[in-house]
């Protein structure tokens, strides 16, 4: 009851705001790093499979490095998306985009699947989910987006903002 | 610790102690809520409750004129 009254007063701009939980209260949010990390997951899967060497130790080393980096990049996807979802998306944006909660949960699940195994289809699905998240994010900024093939392997379609200048 | 979306009441005080949760007008980070980590002669050092919070060094020494008050009460969602 008290909270509802305060919430109403807040909606009328009668209560000041302060940042207490954001990582850095600078207001800079961008899904770009999450997309790069998601694409990196696919790339690392490809390298792990395509890497060839007559030296079994060298091949084991390459695959170990790919697995380690894949783990880190998938975790980075989760961290970047969690911060945007948790810190940037406030009640009005969530009301306008009610599917964000489900989408973020799917990203968490798919990123974990990418960590657990090396199924390329999981990596591709992760990129697609983060693409969808990026499109919603830029919509909240009234910024148009375009899907273009990223200019580096694995050359997947990635969402880019169309900035005015 | 403040819950996300909580409403908080702050009260101006003559002096603040380590552990107090303050509302601060920070020159670079805007209006923030942080805990007092250490009290100097003329300045305060702040810290966040989360591991990923800004470090006390990045927030720098805080002059008392930047402090708007100490947390005395909070109303959480559902109250």
C-alpha cells in the first residue's frame, strides 16, 4: 500500500532517483559486446573442429584453448545480457517488450548449452537470440537496425544499429 | 542493502561513520547510494555492496558537502 502510493508519486516525478546497484552508473549500454562474444563462441567451435595438426599434443593444446575461450565468451554473453536486462530495462520498457524476460532466459540457457558441448547449432541459436535481444534494445532507443554479415569468420548475420551520424 | 526499486529516506547528519549508507551527489557518477568505507579527516571514502561495484579509488575522496544524507529507512516493493 505504502509502496503503491510512493510508486504513484514517483510516476509523477515527485521523487528523486539514485543509482545503487548498477556496475557503473554511466548509462552506457550496448548489446555489441554480447554479439561479438556470441559470434566468437561459434568461431571457437569451428576452430576446435577444423584445427588440424599431425602433432597430437599441439592439437590437444589447440582444442583445450578453444574450449577455455569458448567457456569465457559464452559467460561473457550471459554477463553482458544480464547487465542490460537488469540495469537498463526498467518497468516501462518491460511493459512495452514483455517478451524480454523469456528471451533473456533463453539466452542464459543457450549460452550454458554452448559451454557444456560443442554443438554448432547451439552457437548459431545463441547468435540468433542475442540478435533478437539487440533488435529490441535498439528499438527502445528508437534506433533502426540492419542485419549484415559480419566481416570476419564465421561470417554470420549480425544486428547492427543504423546510426544517424 | 537497498533492494532494487526501493524507496529510501535519507537524513542529513553532522557526521558520518563507516558502514553508513549515504546518498551522494558525485561529480562524475551522479546521484549514487554507497556505503562509507572509511572516514578521513575532511573526506569520506565510499564502497559498493556488490563485488562489481565501483572501487573506492574510482569514486575518490568525497567531501561532506556532496553528501545529501544517511539512509534511515527504506520501503521495499510489496510494503
